[in-house]
C-alpha cells in the first residue's frame, strides 16, 4: 500500500497512526501541513516520509485529503493528480462535485468523517458514496455507515459537534464531584464510567434507545428526573436542537 496524506492535522494524525499500526509494510507519505506534526510522525514511524504536496501525490496511489476547504481551493489547482489516484476526502464545507473539480483527472472520491479515536478503533465512519477503499483500510476496526445521499453527510458532520458540548457537561459534573469529594481522579473515573457503561449497553438499532434509557433512568421524584427537568426548564434541549439546526444550515449542500 502506498498511501499519502495531503494535510497533517488533528484528524490526519490519528488516521496515519492507525494505518501505520495496522499496515506495517505500507509506504506512508505525508505533506508538511502541519510541519510540526508531520515531522514528529516521521521521527516515530519508520515507514513514513515527509515531503511537499506534489511529492506526496507522486509517491502515492491512495490519497487522503485532509485540509480545510479554503486551503483545498487554494492549493489543489496547482497540484497534478493522476487519473488512477484513489481518494478519500475528510474535508467539511465542500461538496463532492467541487472536490472532483479540484482533483481532476482523479475521480470518484468518497467523503467520510473520522474522529481522533480512529487511532485505536471503533470510530464510526459515515461514508458517501460506497467505498471499498475505505472498507479495506479502516473497515475491520471501525463501523462503516453507508449514507443514502451526499445530503446526509452534512448532518453527520454537524452531529459530531455535540462532542464538545458533552465534554463540557462531563467536565462540569466531574469538577463538581471532585470539589465535593476532594478527588478529581476518582470523580473523572466515576463520571466517565457512568456514561461509557450505559452507552456500551445501548443497542444501536434505530428504535429510540437513548430515549428508552432516559425514561428508565427518570423515575418519578428521582435524582435524574430532577436534574433533567431543571435542564429542560433552562432551555438546554431547545438550545441544543437550535444549535444543531444552525450547523445543518451551514453545511447544507456541502457534503
């Protein structure tokens, strides 16, 4: 496998580490964007080399596109993609049609949404269109979610934004518990295990299982019910939904 990464930021780095771990014989070529990350990877991974963008394209058969949309529009027109390049885009705010225009004569890219924990596996990967390439490289460790249309990619990108909000809530609960008990370590273990324990047991079958768990937890007069009602009264869920709608509008039609 000869795989190249145009862009080397917080999303590309864990993808690169995943490839290096699982395909130790792969030839990995990484662009100098960003130089700090790419050079660190070069010092740590034996079969990884760093060069400029065109060198990455010349040395690779598979190309992962991992730059901001505005950067892609600026640098891709000056690069020489090959017709036989197989490409995976992890770029938000840019449609597949525009990606195709920018990387021609390469064609038939797919787009997906990796998250940093792809490095260790179990990272959901929504993809459009269907991609045997994505399945080959990442599918054995990560669930591949085939979308019916490119229009569904935008909402998936938007849904990833809930993570910062969730982490802020967990940090709030963990800090509160740690301050009450005097042990932030125990508080973090407890709060993280509460959430992960429930999520690991929830079936993922489209039958409103999150709601089902919430209802099971929310007994009348119980602690969960009191806090949920407090947050609802404060507009937490309404605000969250409005924020997701705003992100959906921003990403509409852009894949």
